[in-house]
């Protein structure tokens, strides 16, 4: 009888420990996922220092920084899935010891940016969106995908194949976002010193791909970052010895428009419906199904 109970105890222990060790025993692989609901730790760069924090703290911190605190619940959940997918893709591509560099807000920064009146409410919304999508990522053809997003498009999003000049992004197709053009932040006007500038290339969605600056040509994203423009969709006009810049939208225009995502959520669309609108033929998968290979250095 004692032997029976001892064997039963061994069997129970195996069942409990199996989720933690199975991926480690197979070909030196490791998995970031944990099956008991606890959050694994990741290494992030913060204030020029590397520190280990929980994946939950990091993910919620990025979510808080990247989307409005009063966003609709399903839009928040869609954003959470994009952030989680991006984190896992970085680790899968670079190894489990990679240092993640995406900026995030600490709890103190959330309170500072949202104010004491909204901090508690907004934090709970962010945490709920993260928790309710726990383990969910986007995949295409069995692989984690690139998950770009932006605040507001110019009325349509961009094609990934066109932006990157590659056929590797069939899931990033241009999508109509007609309500974006009605947003109050849709158009901004700014001035740049100098006047010898000209847009020399745009893509099919109207975003700038090339700008001539004097005798040099730079790409549209580089120009946007250099002059801190709101969007990659802009026009240039000589104006009294300067250049007048009229920009439409906010951000690079690739992937999910947060503004349209929020409008879709208001209309009753789910997180999954929002994601499948912006990312073609993708599937929402559980992260426990993903095993992250160690890189060649054995990290």
C-alpha cells in the first residue's frame, strides 16, 4: 500500500513539474511562458542600466505609455496583444538573454502623466487588458509577426511589402481608416528653416518615401524623425524663405491605427476582430504553444 501511495506521489509530482521542464529538456530549448499564471522576468534597459522586471510590469508599462488611458476596452486588449507579440518576437529573434529597449512607464510615471485623479482607474484598465489577453500573440504561418501600430493614419494604413521593399510581410496590407480623417488631431502645420526641400517619392497610401534636401535625398521616415513631424504623410511648401510642412495623421502609418481600433471597439468589435482587420490572415495563439530557441551562442 505504501508503495502504491509513493508511486502515486511521484506521478502527481511529474504532472505538476512537467509544464516547467518539458521545453528545457528538448534540444536545449527554453520557453518564456509559464503555465502557473505567474509572470516570467525579462531584462530591460532603464535609465542606461539593465534591470530585470516581470513581463507583466514591462508589458503594462509599455501599454500605458503607448495608448490613451481612456481607450476602449477591446482596443486596449488589441494593443496588449501587439505589445506582447513584439516582446516575444524580440526574444525569439535575439535569444532569451536579450536586453529589451522599448520604453515603458513605471507606476510612478503613470501617476505623474495621468494625474492622481485618473491613475487608479487607468492603471486597472491597463492591467485588465493585459491580464485578459494573457498568453495571446499574433502569428502568421506559424511564426510570430511584426506588430507595428500608430496613433492616427492619413485615412488608410500602409503596405508592409511596399514599406520594406520585401515580400515577407503579406499580413501587413493597406487598410481603409475613413474615420481617422475626422479626428481633430488629423492635420498639423509646422515650419522648417530653409527652403530647398522637395518631396520626391510617395507610396500608394500617400506616405512620403523620399525627400530631396539640397543635393541630398533622405527617406521619409528619416526626414520625419529629424524634424519631429507628426506623420510620415506630409507636403512641403516654400514659404517666405522657410518650408511649410503640412502633415496628416500621427505616426508612420503602418499596422494598426489606434484611432480606428477605438472606433471599432465603440461599434462593438472584439479585440480579435480589430486585430484581424489590420493584420491579414493572422491567428491569435496562446504563448504556451511557443518555444523560444536559444541563439547560436547558447544564450
